[in-house]
């Protein structure tokens, strides 16, 4: 499912140019974090491709705009750990380079240090991603004094992204690469078969209906954005339910994981519960101001769906690449999965090239 076509592995620039010369028309459906990052990857790999992004919603009205944007991986039970690690490594490397560039502020990306704390020590005290983040180590006894209800913890430095500016930065890069961006509601992928050769489905929770995927379910997340500029370190409870993530302009407090809930309405009781839980980790938040509530629906399944599919009706065919189901961990792996999706698009382009050659013969 994740393999690259044999004739594309190690392909020389001339071979790739041959693919690009065919100038296939490719549409990425969805303009959230996964859609925009995937489109950017495709535009970089196949610059001659006629690429469009189609979406009914753009920033600030996407699930990605609600995301906390911390690079701390979540585990996908249905995906091999070595694959998840590769996705995370590629994403971390990509964002680390941006954080060291003049574009860091515009893209909303910066380094942040902090702690992940546990009331019950984890079975795996050294997670699979420990050698990718910076300076990973067990917390000292002195550090743990800050968290008297917790017995152990991990200290490290990772990357934090303020997602709304990052989404705008991605869109700006796409437009600079000549990608067409259109506001359009797509009710059925098949409706695109006369206009595009390849369609990339990055519709997030929309794939529940658009892709007919019964495994894909929403996991409702409610978070608070507060003004607390004195909070400089992130704090994450080991079970992932409670976290304090300082950004450039605000601190994100979370959160909830409500499986199967489609509600986008903020719940006042949940807001109080989140604030109380976060204040127990960082008492100084009592003085936080400008509390804003955000709600998003994480598109969750046991594994990210990264897969090619051929839709066929009445003798006509449409090549589709699916990339959705990233759940709560989308930000931590978005560039890695974008690269995988781009490889699958490359396979589709190669198949189109082969069909065209046979037709000419």
C-alpha cells in the first residue's frame, strides 16, 4: 500500500521529466493541513503537473485551525511503528529547517521545551520518537517537584506550530508554485473524472461520506486559547488528555477526545473542566485572560488511509489517492504522509504515461 512503483525508485531526473512532460491534471480535494501540505509536496515533486486544490472550506474554518500544533506523536495501532517513525522524522526535519529560516515567524513555527508527566510510569519509558526530538531525557527529581501528583516524566524540546499562520503560509507557497486554488464543494469524487486525471482525497472527516469509509469516525476536540505570555514551557499529561502548549501569540489548553461526537458547539462545562485540569498542572494559569474556545472534529481510524484506488463507471476510470484518517496526530506526521501520498501520485502518473504510450503504439 505504501510502496513506490519499481521503475520510479531511483529514477533519474530525465525519467521524472518524462512523467512531468505529460502534464497530467491533478486535483487535491481538501484544504486543511493534510490537503495543503500534500498539494505542496506534489507541486515540488512534479512542477509541470497541472495541479489544483478544491475545497469548500479554507483557513480559518478547517480542523487544522483548531489543532494545537505540537510535534508529539500519537500512535496508530494499524500502522507499523517504523512507518510512523519515518513520517514523524520527515515532518520534524522539514519543520526544524523552517524554524531555522527567515520564514519561521510567518509560518508560525518555533522550538519549545517542556515536560510530559505520568501518574503511573509508562511501560515504554523511551518512546519510539525519543531520538528525533531534541535532548530527550528522564525528568530530574527537582523538576518533578513542580508536579507533586505525578511520579515520573520526560523532558525534551520539540516544535510547536501556530496552525492558522502555517496554513496561510502553505497556501502562499502553493500559489507561488502556480497551483490553482478553488472554492468548490465536491459531493462525489467521481464528478471530477472528466476534469482531472488523478484525484487526491484529503477531505479529513468528510471522507466518512465522500469515501464511504465506515471505519472513519469523528473524535471531538475542544480546546481553549488563552493569553498567558509568562507560560514558556509545554506540559502534557502522559495520557494526552490534559496539556498546556505555549504558542507565539496564545497558549493552547486542552482537551477532549469524544469519540463519535459530531457537535461543533462549545460546551461551557467542558471549558471549565479543561481550565481546571490545566490549572492543576500550571497554577499560574489562574491569571490567564482572553479565553477563546475552539472545537474541531479529528478524522480518526486505526490507521491513516494512504492508498491508491481506481474508480470505474461505464468503462471510464479515475485514479484516486486517499490520504486521510490522521486523527489527533496529524500535525506530527503531516509532511511524512504528504511525501507518501506524493509517491502514490507518482505511481498514478506513471500508469497514465504507460497507458498513453500503449495507445500510441
